[in-house]
């Protein structure tokens, strides 16, 4: 019996593979099957990565402890932060700063006030200044960013030139200049000064995000369907541009706390030291920095640790939400 024609063998092999693939239990069909899984949103995907990030967990832990302490500090403070309970122990020549003792684990300041209580209550004032300065700066930056990103043209050019001028001035110098203009330093002037520094940061970031959204498919489709420009801006462009701005706000909060502490350190904060604030405490401790450095070390460490917590959390959020920076 003569061997089969090579073309016949090839045809038979193709028919065999086709029959196997067409069968419900065919090997090729099983090998090529895809195990379909439900889709995951961007937030859920980011959260799954953040839960495994030790950097985020550390930053979130520091931030959570700081916020909780700031909220409950008036309740857990062992003494009234404005009461000079150890004033009778203050000796300007021999003992200007009472040291640690029973009921006063960190000692007192030069006016006999409990240092631990002032640190705890000062966290609340620091949180208030940082949060309100960030919210105010965010509101101003959103207004300018929406104007520049939505209208474009000469409006965009005008807004961005103003933003460029503000960015050309060092942030602390700009905040110092704004706070110095006030007739009387107060907590409100510090909030306004720090917020003014953050406005151009938010405006530039939002403007860039909205310009990227102007040419996206869903915006082009909405404009082709006759949707009004106002609806396009506030229902399509703005919601899809807020993610990087929200992430930036966590980083700005850390900067706001540092800038507010710097202004209070320079004497441009709240002059009433019956309401303690970490930057204010740091400034008043300079008189005794050589003999009693702990008066400056404690508030300085509080500022550093809290700013580090917000920074670590913000950087982790940026990496989780930005595909370009994911590891």
C-alpha cells in the first residue's frame, strides 16, 4: 500500500484540529479559554496596593494619631495649658524653667505652665491652621484653575501669568510679606498668608488636568451632542481632573503646617500664648535654647513627625493613583 499523499495528510490533520476546536470539550478550546473576572475600579485597585504599602500605613498611622490627639486634646490634657501651676518654682536667676516632676512629666515652661498639656492642646491649633489654610488655598486654586482650563485663550494666558508671578516668589517670603501687612498678627492672618502661597500650586495643577480633558473622547462627544459648555466643564471635565488635586492637598497640608509654624516662630502668628501652638512654642523657647533645649526639641519633633506623616501618605496616594509613577 503506497504512502498517503503529503497534501492529504495535511488536510486530514487540519480537519482533525478543526473538529477538536469545535467540540465543547476540545483541548484547544480549553487551552484558549480566559478566566473572566469582574472589573476593578481605579479606587479599589489603588486601595489594594495601598494596603500592602508600609510607607502608606506608616504615614496614615501618624496622621490618624495626630488628628485624634488634636480632637481630644482638651479632654486628655492633664492640666490647663494657660495656668501657671509651677510659677512658684520659677527663679529667673537659678531655675527659670522647672524640670520634670510628679504630675508634670515634661516639666514646665518659663511661666510655670505644664509643657505636656501645651503640646497636646497646641496640636489642635496646628491642625486648625493647617486644614483651614489648605481648604482656603484649594478653593482659590480651583477657581483660577477652572477659569484657565475651561475657557483657554486670553483668560488662560492672563490667569497663568498671575500664577507665574506668585510662583516666582519664594513661598515663605510671600507668606511672610502677606502676614506682615496685617495690622495685628493673629491666627486668621496666618491662615490667609499660608493659603495664598498654596493657591498657584492648585491652580497650575488643575489647569493642566483640565486642558488634558478638553481633547478627551467623552468631552468631544458631549460637545458634539450639543451639551452646554457649563455642563461640560462641571459634569465632565472637572470631576475627572480632581484626583491629582486631592492627592496634592495631602502634601500641601504638610507644607501648610510647616509654613504656619515658621510664621508663628517669627512672631507673626497668634500673639496670645494662652492658646499654645507648636510654632509659637518653638519661637518662645529660643531664649533658653542653650540651657533648656527640650523646650524647643519637643515642639520641633512634633512638627517634623506630623509633616512626615502627611508627606508619606500623600506620596503613596500619588503613586497608587498615577499610572506613570506606579512601581
